C-alpha cells in the first residue's frame, strides 16, 4: 500500500471511526510507531507524502515508513471491517458465514447450523441473494460430506429447490444490473444524449429493460429499486426531466418505506435525492429544492463514514449555490462560497471529480455574477486545467463556456479566438456542437461591445428569434441548467429589446 493510499484512507474516516481505532490501539503493548504515523496524518494534517516521510523519519530514524504504512493500513482496514460488522447487515452476514464455515470444519455442526439458518433468514429478508445462495450451498456441501445422515430425499430436493430459486432471482437481478451498468458506461464515455440520434443509441437498453420488467415482474425491493434507478437516470440523461422527477420521487419513497434495507452508508438513497434536485434545477422549480436539501442535511448528522458525509455536504453546497445563482442572487452566492471550508474546494480524494467540478463551477459562477472575474477564473481554471473531470462530462463543457465569458468580459480577444477554435476541434469532431455553443461563439466573435448602435440593432434582430427554440430544447437544457447562457446574450442587447 502506497503512502498516498494510507493518507486517503485516514482522511476518509469519520470521527467515531478514529476514536474506535485509537481505543483498539490502546490494547496493544510495545512500540506503536504506526499510531504516530496515524496522528501525523490526522492531527498534524500532513497529507503530502514527501513531507509526511520527512517528519516520520525525524521521529523514528531508521524505521521503514513503507512497512509502517502497510501495517497501519492493515490494522485500520481490520478495524473498519469490525465496525461494518456491527452496523452493516451485509458485512455481518458474511462474518456469520465465515464463522459457520469454520465451525463445520471443527466438527461443530449444531452451532454452524444455527448460524447458517440465521444468515439465511436475514439474507432473504434483506434480499441479499448472493449470501442467501452461499449459505444454502454451504449447507448442501456439508450434507454431502456427511453422506446425508438422517435425511430423506424429499428434504434434500426441497433444499436444492430453495437454492435454485435464489439463483433464479440472482440471475434476474444480474440482468437488471447489467442494463444499468451499460447505460452508465455509455453516458460516461459518450457523454449525455445531446440529440435525438444520441437518444436512439440508448433505446436498445430501454427496450431491454422494459422487456425484463414486463416479462418477469417480481415485487421485490431490489427489483423495484433497479427498475426505478434505470428509468430515472435514463430520462435524466436524455433530457426528459419531468418524467425523471416522477421516477426519482417514486424511488425516494421506496427507500423511505424500506429504511431497514438501506446500505451503510445509503449511497443509493443519496443518489435518488440528488436526482430529484438535478431535475428541479433543470426545470427551474427552485422553491421545491429546500425540502430535499434538508433530507440530505439530515443524513450528514448520522454516524456514517466521513467520505459519505463529505459527498453529502458537497451535494448540499452545490444545490444551495444552484438555487442562489439560478434566482440571480449572486451576491448571496458569493457570501455562501466564502463560508465553504477551503479544504472542500480542494478535496479530490473522495474520487467524485464531477461533483467536485460542479462545486468549483458554482463558486466561479457566483464570482462571475458579481463581476469578480479574477476569482471566477481561478475556480474555472481548476476544472479545465487540472483535467480530473472526465472529458465528455457536461460540466467540463459548461466550465469552458463560462471561461469564455470571463475572458470576453476582460476583453481578451486573442485568447477567445484561440479557445473557440480549440473548443470546436474538441467537440465538433464528435458531431455534438449544441445550438447554445454555436450562438455563444457567434456573439463573442462579433463582440457587440465593439460595434456601433445600428449594427447591434441588426444583430439583435437576427439573434432574438434563435433564443426561444434554444430555451425550450430539452437537449440544450443540459447546458442551461448550470447557467442560463441565453440570459447573458440578452443582457448584451438589453437596450435594443422592446419593453
């Protein structure tokens, strides 16, 4: 395990997990250089690997940092697994499975059977089909090894049929997962659907999913969850936000009706709430956001891992800023940005680069709105120049477009010409240049600020009819949900518009 891996692992731990780890370390005797390494990362905030190594060697000259980091990593993960066993039904069921296997090996079948039956009941109740099947398989393997002692054939067949039914359910769930994963893969590597042609490339998945649901309906939590997840994200990524909002609300209600089946942490539930917020942002129903933001804020007060709480916090910040900038309250948005802990604006270790980029984008947009172009450019460059967000992501395109507007306001025409050519090369090759992008490039290059009154009047007459179709196009909304670029265009011609 690398030093950076240990740093990220420590950073991901919640306060409760860190306290549990330190308490467990107190039980160990002898030199505890690994605990000092932990404190250097946690308490002294040494997150640069080179600085961490230098400081550690000052304290423990001659001790291998690599070996200490590996040992620290192992005991932290062991500790976290134990915490998971106490709080997460999936980990607990696997733990009981391993205990049962060990008891069978040590010729303690009665104790093993008690654990297996407990696992089977819990796994079926919580729809953990893999564990349910493995527990049946363990039982059948043991019976075969003991020559089916005191067992009738019909009992054996009944056990086999139980295992077979679980496998059938697993196969059905696997097909649903496969379709959802293919949808996600295509959207990551091809970008969101920005035209009817793009949408048609996803229709095969939609038809397969509908066929799967229609052909083998099973009224289980897992099957309903996967169906609603697929439908909601399909509609979101193809620009049908009102149907997506309906699906996300059904999905959220499903989670709230089945709290005992939540994962620890409940990432699917958080994703569902974020889906609702994204739909509300897109159709500009800003007043409805607060209800769902409060639900996410409630999750951050529960004893979930630090990385989950960080993701939830960022989600709240993103949509608070989306509300403020979307309603034109840029000064309040800038004040909100100042209250965000600086570490969150630099925190990429959660791995969700697209979410991090959204947060940086809204920070940049807030300062753009109050015409603090230097700060706005700083946040936008963090997205565009670091290259951490995936290239086809819409947020990457939007960040580059906002960067163009910043340089336009600064009068940097040489940069604008270069960047527009670069942008066109990047996206026109894929045949995916949107109307919003084309119109923005045209306005920027014509530069109304540098033309006389009568010329701008003519330009506005040609531009005005193009705006309404853009504003009503569901594919254009995937850009406009972040910032209404058409309002920026209108502002450049405000004196020529009819009152």
